[in-house]
C-alpha cells in the first residue's frame, strides 16, 4: 500500500519542474497572455501538495483542506489560462466560487460530518469543474481549423482526468478497494492518485504543445506576409493560385487575377526618398484592401508590383473591381502630399491560360503592360482569341483594352 506523503512528494517535484519551465516561457514571450496563468497553476499545485503534506505532522484536517483548495485553484488557473489562450476573458468569479464552495463542503465533511469518501467526492468535483470548462475550447469550438495536435492531446488528457475523478469518487462511496484512512489510501485509491498525477503532468505538457503549435502557426503566417505592407507575399499568392487552378480544373469555375503597378513609383523614391515611397505602398495597400471582398487576396509581388486574386470571379467582374480600385486611388495622396495612380491588368482563368499559375500571371502582366503603354492610370483586359495557341504564343494573343 502506497504512502500518501510519498505521493505528495512526487507531486511537489513534478510541479516545481513545470513551474520553472513555464517561468522561462513567460519571460521569453511576455506577450503570450496564457503563460502567467499556467506558470501560477504549476507553482500553486506544488505549494498545495506541500501544504497537504503537513497533515502527516499536524494532527488537524486544516492542512488537507487548504492544500485541496489550492490544488483546485491550480486547476482553475489552468482553465483560465486556456480561456486567455483562445482569446476569452479569464473567469475569475467562477473560479473563486468553485474554490469557495469546495472549501465549505470539505470543511463540513472534515469537522461536522467526518467522511473521507465525501471529501474525495468534493475534491473530485472541484477539480473536474474547471477541467471540463477548459474542454469547451478544445472540443466544441466552431473554428476546427485551429485544432492542432497539442489541442487534441490536451482534450484527450482532460477527458481522461474527468473519467478517473468519477471512477475514484464511485470507488470511495461504494468501498471498492478497501478501507480509507487519512494518511494511507487503499491500493486502488493510491493507483488512481498516481494516475491523476501522471495525467495532470500530461495536461500541463499539453499546454506546452499548444504553445508550440501556436508559435509555429504564427511563424508560418509571417512567412506568408510582406513585411512592409502586411499584404500577402509572392509565396502565398502562388500557393493560393495553385489551389484555385486545381479547383477550376475540377469544376470549370472561373476566377480572375489582377496585376497592379504604381505609376511613376521610381520617381517618387528618387525625389522624396524611400521612406515616402514606403508610406505610399502602405497607404495603397490599405486603399486596395478597402475595395476588395473578404475572400479576395491582395499580394505584394515586389517593389511597387501587386496582384489580387479574385476567387469565383469572371473577367467582366474582375474589370469592374479594377475600375473600383482605379477610382479609389485616382487623385488621392495616399496619405502623403503625392498623387499616386495605378495601372491594372486583368486576366481570367481558362483551360489554356490557367494551365498553370505562372501562365495566368504572365497573362495578367501582359494586360498590365498594355495598360501602361496606353497611357497609364487605367486598366486593360486580357482576352485570348483562341484556346488553341501553345505556351510560346502567349505574348501574341490579342488584348481587348479598356480604360477607366
């Protein structure tokens, strides 16, 4: 039969180690709002185990009551960290209510109606409530695309903890496993306490995996964005173009691509400096995004070159969006004292032009060249005369030029 003090010593060591790990994470990533809660949860759990251990030297149930309350508070802190991780406010009132009610019930079954099985039940309920609250983020969230391996593992471990707590409570109430004493559990209860310690550690490691998943996702997102403007970069554009081309090959549905160039941008850099040029690029990005739909993708290809991917859009609709962009940009200072205009080329996916993403980009660029050649500050639409020409004939396909 395992000794309760021995179990608490194991708990203390484990949670101190976890607390040190989370302290490092908290100091390294000060903007990671969940880290302080999970750091506090680990150290409070270690302190709770140390307090409960005093029961072996103090002939009073107070250390056990205080230690149990602190352990439940540690679970609440873990749950509140989950709230903050998913961008929700921490439920302090609910957590303090759970701890307060647990202390009251635990005190009643320690001083008034002394019952070790009921103390186990109260403790199990106090721990299960915040753990189940954390599950709502991991199981019932609508944005399933944000579920990563760390989240799935954390959810599975949390569910396992709740199951063990229920089984432990039933065993205590029914007497399964043998007699219960203050400083020594029967073999079944001792095994379940060890299992809870192991699962609690796994739950905390799940937090670490969730953190790694989040940081990895943020790095991947940054790798797809342009540093200066915050628009998508060429890598993201090509990835989305390949996806749209594959979708259109299967469904024959249309989509359009805009090639955009800021007129006279080199002269702005030469006359006013690169800081002014950068301001123009950022202001154009804001203006363009205000004209686009939620599913459209604005990407900066390089320098003053941009592209806009327009899913489920015909050539005519793409031309209308191009005119809207021209009107939004024409005659404005783009946040500076400089007037900036743009030229736009419009191309639509077809079986010929959209055989691969690069050919569609070349078609939009060809239309852009025509718009600039016709006087700039306008748009041109690319329309192949036939679906038969080979790739080498792409530049010879006629254009229907439109100005706005």
